[in-house]
C-alpha cells in the first residue's frame, strides 16, 4: 500500500469510528454499555469499586479487518448518579506507562465534586501492561536510564550511543513482533475512541499528564467533536516535524529552569543536606563533580551500570528535579560524591516490567516520526547543546534508539491546529524540568482559541494535584465540575 493510500485509510478508519457512536446518555444516568464485560481487576490494592475490561481493536487501523489486539481499561463509576456528566479518561505520561490503576490512585485525589460527575477511566496503551504487550528483550545493560536517554561520551562523541541504537533496534525487530510497527500516538488516540464507543459515551473528558497531553491534543485533532472537557497538564511542544526529538531537546531548557530552585534550597542555612554556601557554589560544585566522575567513575555495586559516572550523576539530577521532594536525594548524592563514596544503589523495577515499558516507549518515540540517522548530525547538535547548557552535557540532542530504528513511520505525525471546538484547559508549572514552560507556550499558540492556559508559579513536573498550587488546583477542578474556564490565559501565583 502506498503511503498516500495508507494515510487515507487510517483517517477513514478514524472517521468510521465517529459514525458508529452510541447515542448520548442523559446527564443524570450512566450510559448503556452493551459491549463491555466488567470483571474484577487482576492484582491487589484496587479500590473495591474499580472494575476492569478489555476490547479488541485493529492492530493496524489501515487494515481494520486484519489482526486484532487487546486494550485493557478500568472504571470507577461516578459517585453521584444524579449529577453524573460522563467519563473522565486519565491519560498517562510516558510514553511507556499506563493508567489502568489510576482510578484507584490519582483518581481518588480528585475533589468530590469531580468524582461525583465522572466515571474515572484508566487504560493501558497498546503494547503495555495488561493490554497486548510487547518486549524487545534487550540486554540487561540497556535497561539503564542512561541508555534510553541519549547521553553522549564525556568528549561529546555519539559513537557509543549509535552502537546502542543499533543493538536495541535489532533486538526490537527480532523480538518485538508485528505490533512494534503499529504503536504510535495516533493509534493510541484511536484506541481511546474505541473505548469511548464501547462505553456508550458520545463525548469524553480527559486529564492528560506529560506525554498524555500530546495524546490528548492528538485526540482533539482526530476526534474534535468527541471532546467534552480536556485538561492538559504539563505540556510539551506540538512540533509535528520533530515530535519527541523536540521533547528530548526541552530537557536542556528544563534543567536550567529548575536547577536554580534546587541550588537555592541546597545552599539554605539550617538545611541538614546543605551542599554549599550559595546557589552559585552549588552549581559550580555539581558541574565540577560531574566532570570528575566522567574521568574517575566510582564503583556502585547493585546499580545499573555498576558505577557512578558523570552521566549517571547528571541523570539522577534530572530525575530529582521532577519533584522538589526529591531534592534531598540529589543533595546527598552530591555530598557522597564529593567524599568519593556512593549512597545505596537505587532499586530498579522488575526486569520484565522495564522490558515492557522500554519497548512501548521506544516504539512510540520512533514510529511517530523519522529521526536523523547520521552520527555527524547528532554530534553537531550535542556540541551546540554542551556549549550553552552544561548541566545536561549534550544529552537532549543526542542519538536515541530511533537513530537506527528499522521501520519507517506508518503515517505523518498529526499536526495540532486551532480548528475545532474550544474544550481545552492547559495547566503548566513555570519551572518544569521535563516539559518546560517554553514548550507549553508553543502548544498554547498552536491550539489558539481552542484552549485557555493557566500558568502556575510552582516548581516540578505535574501541576494539577501534584507539584502545582492551590490556585491552579481550584481552577482545574472548577473547570471539570462546571465547564467554566478563565476568560483568558491567567497566572496562579498564590498557594
């Protein structure tokens, strides 16, 4: 099938789902769900009200009558049937993560007025968790965080990164099966619409976080008239040419936005984990320690890799900046490294869980859009990044697995536009290491009149009911409960 015919078939499949919609339910009653067989969820720790189900969807939406895969989803019903509005889909971050458990977890943090109005819907994306899973069965060393993120060598070389890309891509092609080619953001959005139809909902609301904001934006583009109230929380750039490459690149800005907050905290008098006397000294010490660990790594038994080198040190810095509650871990790591020691090795998830998450992640990253394949192109970007953003040492522009991915994208990346109903409320922290404010502003501009953005004067990744503030939380909760948004973009300063 040519790319033109294939793309036409894919978008025709999306439109066909629209025509098969179940009629809207009344506002005070749950919809009929004739296609869903609810069962007890596998595992432990679930709210007793949560039930799970599966549906079959096409592995390839361009071949709707071909091979099928399974999508697992869950539901906790709205707590007040008299005020029930519909279904709130909890769209997970990642890629390489699921939300099947979230109605019992994050969903219970939602205020009563929201839980009264919505069934809380979680799901595992295609390829992940309890949906039809994939695994590349990569080598144990390639499960390290510093392999998935494209850290260059201390001198800026990407030779090792390119070798890792080839090795992991070959493993995915060998072990991943045909589903690996059909894991993408657009297909995740199409799967969500199949869940919507199975639930009997004419429209859905959603709360998407991090990568989930991109899924939510793509759903808005493919199915604009299926959207009710969409909250996009911690937003990345909608760059349809680079897609996830732009998200990786954002780390260099996000680290610079966030590190000063850590440095001020780590230099505060009376702090038991105080690192240095001033914020400037904290920054200089971090860069000096990272350089020393590039040259002289410390043994770190039980870690992956089993040494604390400069890039592992930098990666743990990025991980700690996601949440100010993790600042002490970074400070203690710096204090230990200065003494030539290491803290206890971090405990990794089970290998099978990592294998599944990494396979789903790299498939999405690489299938959404083609990445450059030239080592020289990456080395040029790394050199430019290192010169301007020393904290991240060129990683945000390095060579990921996608530099050697064996498959071409099945369709062009979805372009986010300002065409469609105005159903989106964006919420964004000012200082977010993974999805910085600069990228959120680009998505806001792309959505135009379809969205309003609330900028929260807080630090960390995840704004609503996480690292934001009370003003932002109230604004989002009020929108979900009533549909009312601020009349224009606004800033939430107070806690």
